[in-house]
C-alpha cells in the first residue's frame, strides 16, 4: 500500500499523511524544499521514520512529480495555492492549479496508478450568480468560469478549471479519478505555519476586523476531510465528485458559539447582515459512510491548538 500525497506539509495534507501512516500506508510526500523546518512536523508523525519518504517536487516540474509518483498505487493530489487574500495576477494561481494537476495526472497514468483523489473545492461549485435562492447545490453544479473571470475571483477559477480538466483528462485516459470539494477547512493544525483558512478563524478570535459580514460558513473539520479522502480512495463504489461539508453556520452564530466556549477573546464588535449564502448537500459522501464530528468539537480543538501554539497573543 504505497501512495503519494502532493503538498504533504500543508494543512489538509498533513492530516491525511498522519491518517495514512496510522493505517500502515507507505507515503511518498511531495514538498518544495525538504530541508525547510516548516515540514518538521511530518517527520514526527507516528510511523513516519519507516513509512514516510519526502520528495522534493514542484507541481510545475513534471520530472520531479514523476519521481514522487513512481511505484505508487494511489495518488492524493492535495497541493494547490490557497492565498489568504485576493491576488492580482491570475497566473499565480492558475498555472500551479491547472498545469500542476495535469502534471500529476500524466505522471499517474505513466506510473499505472490505480486511483487518484484530487482535492478541488466548493469554489468549483458555488460561483453561480443566478442560482435560485435556498435551492440545494449538489455535485452536478459547476461554478460559472466567465463569472469567476469577470469578478476576478482567480482562486475559484483556478479550482474550477483544474477540476474540470482533471475529470476530462481522466475520462480520455481511462484513469480512475475521484474529486472532493471541501468547504472551509478548520480544526487543529499539525504544521507550524498558519494556512489561509485557519487564519479566518484566528482573525475572528483576535477581532482583527471590528465589523464583519454575516456570511454563511460551510465548514468541514480537517480531520473529517482526511477521513473523506481516504474513504473515497478505498471504497470501490466511489466515483465522480463529492462535496465535503459538515456544518453550515452563519458568522453571527459562529461567533456566538465561540463566545460560549471561549468568552475572553476580542470578537468583532458589529456584524452586518448580507444576503444568505448557498446551501450544499454532502449526502453523496454520507451515503458512502462518511461521518463527521460536531462543530463544537472542531472549534474547541482548533482554538485550544491556537492557544497552545501562542497564535492568539
Ligand atoms: N483551506 C480551505 O478552506 C480549503 C477549502 C477548499 C479546498 N481547499 C483545497 O485543499 C487543498 C489544501 O489546502 P490547504 O488549506 O491545506 O492549504 P495549504 O496549507 O496552504 O497547503 C497548500 C499546499 O500546496 C502546496 N503548493 C502550492 N503551490 C505549489 C507548487 N507550485 N508546487 C508544489 N506544491 C505547491 C504548498 O506547498 P508548500 O508547503 O511548499 O508551500 C502547500 O503544501 C488545496 O487544493 C485547496 O485548494 C482548501
């Protein structure tokens, strides 16, 4: 059982590597610079000494990806840039997301990999401006690429094009490919650097902005996402796309929950009402057997981790 995980040192990928190692998998993890201290946590995972091999690989360097994927039965393609704020140059996101995914899939065909799991996003589903209010979005929904371009939402565009092209590549190359589309990923971190989605929660706790919008948050716990990735990899019945969202909560209720659990933080002072967000269904994944923890547990474990790492000071 030998698998490759791209971007192994990232927030979601680190939890996946931990889960795979705990189940006895041998993991080829790709990182851009194996000597960087920010990957130290990977070497400390249970079974890492015997079963984790780190490969230096950039998504845009095909040869480096081929070396990492060689000999693997499965590939989890998790790596993709996730910026904390808007980026002006679309290519910064599009190239690694789209060309990078193509490189991983080509290398997987070359290595005769049995199944590839690609991490997409709700960003590849949700950007549909004329979607009827309140109607549930499922895996048949695709973000409107033209709308992503006109609103200059390059992250959403990068995930939409990358996933669409991945599914097309798989069908023309007879590659067994499953995609997962998580919502906002939260929970305790294994890595020492703060990733973009954890920063959303950290900023709420620190009251970085006095006023926030009452947006709808579609949350998944990072540990439940790791379980979802393994489930769609191991379950023969899995196919196509899977939305991975466990809780829908608006910002006001999320702050209320955090205040109950942790009353002493500097929460935003005012909340502005905005149009209600979209509603999604993770029924397809639940029918496959996916279960998830409560949002209270996610928040408690995330905040306790931030406290222990002194990230809220
Ligand atoms: N966080 C969320 O809320 C969220 C929601 C939906 C979907 N997703 C998707 O989930 C996946 C993981 O996200 P995350 O939150 O775990 O983000 P993260 O912690 O920022 O991890 C992203 C990873 O991508 C790697 N990467 C970026 N550009 C690369 C390149 N050119 N070559 C090689 N590696 C590259 C980074 O490597 P380095 O360590 O070298 O920088 C990092 O390991 C992404 O595909 C993201 O789009 C995230």
